[in-house]
């Protein structure tokens, strides 16, 4: 189980807003989630996705393709992978682990 | 007003857990927040901070220093800046904007 | 043809040096290059790899696995993808294009 | 002495090319370099800059501003900081260190 944090930046858009492209990507992610393959969460800066790493790479490729479907010719995608194998860590666990550390001080 | 998304990765830790370092960073951020300089939010993958860009650079420097205070000798910090100037956008606005786009389809 | 820029950060190493892990990754990349699947270049901060995007995802997965083979339990990998489809752009072209712009000023 | 790896992505450009913006940034960096404050190197994917960390933050702010000067309203800047304090490491040293590891196998 790994967690990835992804931003897909469409380049050459008409104006500064990109929320229409982000909405497309959310639809794609909802599809993968319904199939039980991933969990995901939208933050103000990126989308965080949790799943098996090979599955996550497929999902990343799918959302990276989305702006090209709308006619754009260039996309800059940024991915942070956090892959920990000594124990199964889910998105919530990471937040809780920090809170416990702070509470115990 | 800009929004930044920051991960501070301590290198050379004893074992895979880094939550103790993340807890330190949260304390520092609470301090800046109390002074009214920033808003911030912890996600499972990073910390998102909102404020004026010069202020944000000071904050980033401060949290990047934290692991060195604990004796580490190397830190890898990753920063994504989203700086939009045609309108004032806050963290919540970005999420809402995507939700509105999806609801209107 | 896409270009990716990858850093693989091993977490929980004994001390600040990670060059041994980077050397492993270079060996893996040389293997893929000999098969004619990619071109790559090491920079002081990352490895830049050029190839078809699905191939690049396989390569990224392979190098992300390397530190686990040495017994580490956590790896943080960071990937920037630049994917441009209006014309075939290779690594060298990008540098040349900036030089031409500067020379013509 | 730290090393940073920076991409400045202008959003809302007319078309997929951004080399004109990258050329502006190179001019700014040449200015800082002439003052003896930094060393830098352009790669096909980013600009790598070496210097003292507070200086580097000033430089990053300056190049992040460049696309706004050309009338754009949004810029996405991505920064990787590698800050090692057990020894003074320069850009070339990092590449050499990996080569030595590979040669000794």
C-alpha cells in the first residue's frame, strides 16, 4: 500500500483557471474508487490517492491524460510517492500518528 | 496571497518513521498562525500553508531548519507554490471551485 | 515522447549519504537504455529520463524499488512529468530552444 | 551551502511553449551569478542553483516573479531543496560521488 500526491497542471490554457480540468480528474478518480481500487482525497493543492503501487501508476496515467482529451498539447504532472513497507499505513493513520506525537509532549 | 504545499523529509533518520519531525514542524506552524501570519492545514502527504509569499518563504525556511535542530545532517524539502493574482484565492475557495464545476455538469 | 525528472529518496538510511542508492539506480537505468527503451541523464539533483510515457512509468517503478532491495522500509519518490504532444521534443531540444530565445534578444 | 532544483511553470500561456519565460529566468540568474551569489545550471527539466539557503530563497522569489512581469496571472513553482550540513557539497561533487561508487563495484 502506497500513498501518492499528484498535481496535473495543464499548460496553454486560456486564462489562469484550471478548475474545469481538475473536475474532469475527479470524475475519473470516482470511477476508480467505485471499482474498489483506490481511495482518494482532494486537497486545495493536489489529489492524494491510496492503493497498491502498480494500480496507482495506472490511475496517475489516466488522470494525466485528461487535459489532452480537452485539446491541450502539454501537461506538467507532479507526483510525490510515499511508500512504506514495514507496516500498512493509510492516509488517516499518517495524520493520527502526528497528532499522537503532539499530544504526548 | 499564495498557497504553498510543503514536505520536509529528514534524511539519515534511525528507521522509517518521521512523525516526530512532522510534529515539531506543526508546533512551529502553530506559532506563526497565532501571530496571524498564515493559515495552514496538515494533509496525509504535506502541509499546505496560505499567506503572503515573502512571509511564506520565511515560514518554509523555519520548518526546513527543524530537523537540523534534532541533530540530523541532511534535509530534503519539496515545495509547490500556487500563486494566482487575478483574484484572491484561499485554500477553501480552490476546493469549492472544483465542487461547483462538478455540480453544474 | 515525454520527459520525466525523478528523485528517489531512501528514508531511514544510516547517515546522510545516499550515493550508494543512486549508483544502484544508475545501473538499472543503463540496463533499460541498452534495450533502447529510454535515454537518461544524471543531474546533481535528479535523473532525467526520456521515452514513451508507459515505458517511463515502468522504469520509474523499477528504480523506486531499488532501495527496498537493500533492506530499507520506506522510499519517497518525486516525479515531474513534462509531456508535450504538438511536437516531438527531446532533452537537448528543450535546452536549445531556450538558448535560441536568449540569442535572439 | 544548499542546492535547489526549481521549475517555474507559467499558467494561462497562449499555447504550449514556455521557453520565452525560461529565457527571462536565465537572464535573472546570470545577474545573480555575476554578483557572485550563486552558481546555476540549466537542465532540460529545471534550473539547479547552488548557494547559501537565505540567498537561494531570494533568488527563487525573483525568478518566480518573472512570468507576472510579462502579464500572466498565475504561476506554479516547484522547488526541491537538498541541504546537507555534515560537509560542503557542490553540484559537481554530487555527480562525482555517484561515479566513484559505480567505478568501485
